[in-house]
C-alpha cells in the first residue's frame, strides 16, 4: 500500500512551504514552493491529486506553525502526519541544510516510516493554550517580583527574614510602608508594584477559567482522580490532561516516561555502559509540573485536610493507588537521601516513578491488572 502512495514532504514556514513529491516509480522528487495561505494550499491539494492519481500522504515537522495546515489538508481529503523533529535522523557529517533538502528528506523518511505526533483536536488545543497562557502569567509574575525586589535591594530596603517569607501578608504590609524622597524613585516603585498586582490578577483570572474547564464533563472525572495524589491539585491536573490529551495512547508507563524525557540518557557499546542525565525530550511543561509535584513526597506520608477534601467522593481503588504511591515514593526519596544523592536527582527519580502511578490511575484496566 505504501509503495502505491505518493509521499509529499512539506517544509513549513510562516510565509511559504517547500514541497517535495515522491511519485511511485520515480526516484526524482518534484519540487516547488507555495505560499502558506489557505487558498494556495487548496490549489496545492488540487495539483497533487491531479499529478499523483493515487493516495497522497503528506508529512511535515511539528513546529511553531501548529496543526492548522494538517487540519486543512485532512479536510481537503489528504492524509497528513505531523512528525517529531527530535526523532528525525540526521546523517553524520551532514553540513548543508536548505528548505528543499528538508522537504525531500521528509518525503523520503515519510515513505520509510517516522514517529508521528498525535495532533490535538481544536477543543484540546484551546484548553492547552489556556494552560500555557497561565504558565506565561506565572513566569511574568516571577519576573515582575524579581524586578521589584532588585529595585528595593539597590536602595538598601530588605524585608526581614522571619517566619513570614516574601509575598506573605506581612511582606505586602511592609511594601505598603515604603516611601521614597525623590519623585523618580516613587514613580518606579509604584510602577513595579502595580506590575506585580496586575500580573497576579491576570494569573488568578486564568486560573479561574481553568477551574471552570476542569469541571466540564469531559475533564471532571480524570481531574478528580489526579487530585487524589499528593502534590496535584486542579491546575496541575487539568494541565497534565490538556498537554498529554489522552493517557491511553501510551501503551505502558515506561513509554510515557520516555515521552516526557524523564529517563536517563545512555551511550553503551559492547562491555562499556554509560548512563547520563535525563533526556529532557518531549513535553517540558508536563515534566516541570511532575518534578514540582514530586517535591511533596519528601515529607512524611500523611493525608492532610486539603488532600482529604480532594479525595472526598472519589473511587476507592484510585485513593488506594494514591496511598501506595505516597508510601513508596516517600521511602524512595529517603532511601536515596541516605545514599547521599543530590536532592534534585532524587526528585527527578521520584517524578519518573510518579508517572507510572498516574498512568495506572487514568488507563482503563491498569488498576485491575496491577491488583
């Protein structure tokens, strides 16, 4: 079936698309460029169907242009795969890179077989954009707070280090008491403080929208299950679901761990074995959230008031799995700590193991098999 198909490699950019077409029986690809706009893409599809006369299969790399082109091609009757750029093989010594070469390479590798990305639906992408917008607001807030803190430090103003840390109620009261003699200093202080307050309001607004999405029927059940785990609340749970789309597309926990870049890199040959840092491939947003959640497992296993409230009304088997995760991951953290491992390495190992428990909670049949 593959040999009877025409494979089209597309090197997609903001303004144009480099096209390479491999027609069955022809070793030389047809190459040209088209504008990256709906009308030009429609004409491209008509030309491909007219010239190929067989099944047409398009391939392009995942990138900043998103999945709009893939959706348009599918709606016009073509098959289209979006492939993972990090898994496209590169020949050793290859030093020439052009759009034409990239398009031709995608067509050839598409015919040979590549690892494809599962495109989100438009609804899934909308929720993912909301999650990433909230993360952008989080980073903006961090920068705004840093700017205000550095401004105060330059003027010899330092908040006392007591039980109440930065941005606590006491710290905010202290900020309100600061005065400056010069007009320029007052203007900048007020501007920096206003930026912090506006960004906090922006982040909270996005979080309210995410909490509303998490209550929708398509997400409510899975969000409730994830919230049974220590270190995972509504925002983290909905972000995990929005970024990964569907846990069931991963056949095993190890496959999900590898996808998230939480497995060690390895270079082994013959009797020589070398394992290095984690690969850091895949979705960095999910990886960061899992590492943040893993820090909670350094504490003694217990079910506090907030965790008990999150677990209220949830399935018994999911709660039992979350309890097993809490006990095992805490023991793992403390065992590695006694071995003298660095805390960062320990928490990454805990995050990797936490992935397995989350996969089991959200994959039908996994709990029964595990039992």
